[in-house]
C-alpha cells in the first residue's frame, strides 16, 4: 500500500514542499484545511504520516500544535527546516502595473511588507492559504490580482512570477514535524534529538533543577515552551527539545526527569534536522 502523507493546505503549499523534499518528489498527499483536520486524517488512518509546522524563526512557535500532538497521543518521528521564500505571481501576461490587489495568507503578507509598502496603490487582502490563492487565480483566470506563494505553487498552477524572493528577511525559516500514530523505529545510534513534555510543582527552583539535570547529563536544551494548564490556573506544562551526542546520556536523563517531574512524556525521538 502506498504511504500517504497528510499536509496542511493544498498542493503547492510549503507543507507540500516539505513532504516532497523529506520523502520524495512524487509523494502521495492528503490535503487538509486545518491542523485539526490533519490530525483527524492521521487518527482515522487516511494517512500514515503527517507534516505539521511547529515554529517559525520570525513568528515563533505555533503553540496549539504542541497541544494537538500531546492530546492525541501522536509521535514526532522527524523534523525538517525549510527556508521560506515568497514570490509575487500572476496570470501569464500580466504586469505589476496592472495589479490592483495582492491576496495571500496574513503571515505571508507580513513577511513581505517592505516590498508591498513600495506599492501603496495595491490593496492587501488576507486569505486562508498561499497556494489556494494561486490555484484560484489560475482556475478562474483572474486578472488584476496577484498571489504571494512558493515557486512550487507558481509552477503547479501555471502562474508567472513577476517579483521573486520578496520576503523582507532572507533567513526566514520554518521548522516542521513529521508525525505519526506510532513511535519511530530509528536505531538508537541514529537518534540525537528528542521532544519532551512535563509539568512541575509550583516550588522555587523546580525548573532550574530540571535544567541542571539536563546539563549534567550532557543534553543541549535547544527549545523550551511553556503552556498554561487550563484546569489549574497559573500551572504550566513545559515542552522542550534536547540534542545529544550519545543516546545513553539521554537515557540517563530521562530516568531522572521521570522521577522529578509530573506527567513526564516523550513526544518523539528522531534525527536532528539541522545536521
């Protein structure tokens, strides 16, 4: 049976690009309109794996996605870092001077604001998805409207890029998780990164003690994200990422942290996507 990958958005989206680059160019995908729909697609076995954006180097973490992974007992089996390159695209034959509106996802518009400010006569219209906007322009042959999206979307929907790489910050990167209903089966010697979740008692120094354990066990803390626990006001869950050279150091730390913290959970063990 062919492995299907759930993506948020449609073909031509950045999620689709990650699926193609992480797996293979012709990977079969299931398009999902939201991250909740993506999780449901996975839980109901319509897809075997899913690609989920988790943080952006400019905008920060997508906190609800941590909760979706945790609540639904999903597993992180890999990660991928994608350079976000935004392009202004139109129907073939259109010129920049003919464009009256630019449609795209709010984040894409924000990422290209320096370029867009140079064209104050063009109206900015927020849309639900970058690739969906490109597809609609193609399907309805809409003139006078441009989309901001990836090169893949331009190629897929036969649009012309009239202004390439218009993002304000060139080193804009998004981190994606590869998630599954089942834990990964990587050999221990290939695992060098893990995502964890735990809760702490509201006592002085509790978090500092946990961080000291990680340091003493030679773990490099690369990410820490707190999230309020709804049932208990002013109590927090912590989501952390750690990188390590030797799995045995990580194993040692896990045994200690499982005792020191509440509701300790390993969300995933995988290869560091930055290597």
